[in-house]
C-alpha cells in the first residue's frame, strides 16, 4: 500500500512558517496600492480559493481521499449570501452572514458526511461528484426560489459592523479571513487530530483497533473542509456579485483538486502556491486561448500526475533546493580540501 | 391504473438500457482489471457525438436500419480503440487509485474540451431512427419501437457478456484475474494479465460508446452529458455493487423507474431520487445490494 508518510511541518519549523506567513501577508496588504483594480480582484479570488483548497489538502495529504465536493459548500455559502443579501434582502451584514453560513454548512456537512464517508476511496470521490450534481439539479429546477439558470445578481455590498464596504474594504476583509483560516489550519495540521487521520490513512483496521473513531474522524475532516469552503463561498458571492447553478458543477469542484495537485500536497505551502498558479493559468489561458481552457488544464494535470505524482510545484521546488544545497556543500567541501 | 404503471416502465426503457451499458463499462473495469478509471464517460461523449455526425452526414433524413447498425458497429470499435489507447499510453503509468481518479477526471475535461472545439456547446440531434421506427400500442400506451430496439440491444449485449464470462474458457481466465479471484495466482498459472487488462478496457470502451450511440437519437448530444453519465454509472455501482451482471441490470431498472416516476410527479427531485436510494443503500448494505465485500 502506498503509505508515504510525509511530515507537513515539523514543529521546530513552525516559527519559520509563521514568519513566511507574516511576510506574505504584509505583501498582500500593500499590493492594492501598487496594482490596478483588475489585478486586485484576481489576487482576491486567489486568496479566497486558498481555504477551499486547504479542505481538499487536509483530505488528500492526511487521508489520501480525493474530495471533489468542495463545490457543494461553496455553492451553499454563495447561494445563502445571494438569498440573504440579494434576492430576499434580509441582511447584508457580514457578522451575521458568516456565522450563520458556518452553522448551516456544518449541519449540512455533518448530515451529508454520514453517507459520503461511509466508504472511502473511489466511492467517496464519486459520492462527492454525485452530491454536487444533485445540488446543481435542485437549484437549476427550483426556478421560483433560486432563479434557475439565470442565477441571482444584484447582491448588495457587504456591511461590516454596519459600515458599508467598498471593493477595497472587501479585499481587506477577504485577506483577513483567509489569513485567519490559514493560521487555524496550521494549528489543526499540527495537532493530534492530524496524527489520528494519518493513522487512519495508514491502516484503517489497525487505527480502529487502537481506539480511533474512524467514522467520526472522517466525518470531522469532511465537516472542516466543508466549513472552510462555505466561508469562502460567502465572500466569493460578494466578490462576483453573481451566483448561478454552475457553481455546483463537478468541474468546479475538480478545479480545487487540480489546484491542490499543481501546488503539491506534500507541503503546507502547496494550497497557497496552487491557488495562485491555477488562478493565473486560468486568467492567461482564458484571455488568449479561450476555447482551449479545458484541454490545457486537463493535459497539464494529467501530465503532472503521471510524471511528478502529487508533489506539484512545491515538491519540485523542495527537490531543487535539496539538490542545490547538496551541490553547494560538495563544492565547499572540495574547496576546503584544496584550500588546505 | 395498470396502464399508467406500464407507461412508467416503458418510458424508463431507454434510460435502463443506457444505464446498464454505462454502469457495466465502469463495473467491468473495476471488477476484472481492479482499476479505477473514469474515461468511460469521455468515450460515452465521443460515441454520442460521432453517432450524430455520422448519422446526419451519411443518412440524413432517410433511414436504413442496416446502415444504422453499421454506424453503431463503427462507433463501438472506435470506443474500444480510444479506451485501449488511453489505457496503453497513459493510464498504465498511474500507480495508485488516487492518481488514477484525478488523472482520468482531468482526461474527461480534455475530452469535453476537444468536443467543444469541434462542435461547440449547442446540442446536436439526430432523431431520424427514433422517428422512422414508428411506434406500437402495448397495453394502452404508444411506445416508440426504438425503445424496444435499444432495450433489446442492451440486454443482448449483457447476455453475450454473461455467456462469455461464465461459459467460456477465456471468461474463466477473466474471472480468475478479477476481484473475485486472485490476480497474482492467475498470472502464475499462465493468464497473461496484459492481454486481459487490454481486452477489459476495450470491452468497457465499446459498451460506453454504444451507450452514447444508442441514446443519441433520443437525447441528442450536448456539452456536459458526461458528468451526468459519470454520476449515474457511479450511483449504479454504489447501489448495485461491483461484479454482478444481474445486479447491474436490476439496479438500472430501480434507478430508471425512480427517475421516471419523480420526473412526472415531482420534477425538482429528479436527480435527487437516485441519490436518496444510494444513501439508503450505503446505510443498510455499504457494499451494494448485490455486492460482495472485496478488499478494494
């Protein structure tokens, strides 16, 4: 069985990870003043994808399960926002919307998780695809409630503590929420919970025999991924100002898995790198070769999986750094010998 | 009352046939070759589009039954060829189930992107066979003859496959290499696993493209039908279990009847009905109603 146990971050490196996060956050805080509005929206979209990809990451790197179903929860978050802030005009206060979406998505994820996590592997993946297509068809057919294929537009601007946010304000809220979720995810990945998930991935029966509640842990991981995705969904609805049933397309859910693979699932920086690589790739290809997008991304992922496996960009970077380090050390040793 | 009941059954016939063929394409690969592969949905898509384009270009509005059968034959060979080429050139190198799932799902994107390049996203139709075959009156319902043709075709194929698997010596070799048997033992007894896997993928591609080709005169071919196909095949596997031909046929009936009944009574729940059945089955019998507990 392929049980490559890879440490996401050893605890002694936590400080350097936090420092890197701080550095990147500072860059992200300053960037809106250096680039134009369109680039800022692109960066915002990339930031918002990171938590959703972390959901895929936690299920892949710790449990070796492919989670095609993140689109379910992004759709739930987006449609809830569209209903409450757009169509039914109940509230557009972020401090109400975010906790409400969190609670609703945790309940939905818990209920769906009972069925979806019953069998692992292939069956988990296709149940994810099935559930997201079921949601698609429900939303598409219930025209009176959801607007059907027209979708819902005219979502009001969000309010934060009753202060109305313009685009720049929304960018900073997205940045703040994303960084918070990344820090929380780092904490989760360095906890005994992640070790228990790794034990389940290693050998399910042995894990069960030492007392790990396998089903409960699987469901908890699924709920965490779903909660992350739904918060992303709320902010994405405000960013795009439009939701349509295509947010439940299984292709959209597959995009998150593809971003995770591009970024790499053996390093905690993988989802972040993967999000920005994917968003930029999507932007460039849709601008210049609009009708080749699916072929390009499909072939890219297929090639990456066959050649590099799941290491992705961060894995390649790690291998390069290691080889470079070894070469430098060898050069230093030989120069020491010759010098003497 | 009885005629409404039978109307549900007759209306479900085309969906039964197409689910039988599709789910068996996936089932066969999972069971005999022991590999996860999602390319059958892409082959389904190609089969539908090729049938439509061959039909409209070669036959147009006239209809000749032998030529239609010839088109279906060509489409099935094309499907088998695509499936074998994708296996030999690409899927062979994927080592774990997770890699196979992600890579074949991305390959589905490539298939639908290529189809979109050639035919765009507007649906194409070829309903001449469906219209020209007429309809007969059975038990108070006018049923198009094409439904009976499609159902008969699917059942014949399943019977042929069952005969092959259970009554021939090559079928014995296939069953020995399957999940029911022991692949390593079969190899050491002289069954060439490469040939078995290649033929398995060929049969799976043939079934998938025939599903697309047979269903094309009824539903046409449009962008995004491979997601639906993937969904239905996977739900059938979950409900019916891996490795049983009779189970696959009966599960196809269950799912199609559920969809047809909900499509008439409560259209909103049409796709939710198979999912609800699948969830219930997962709670009661996690390995499928006719499935066995394979260490998969």
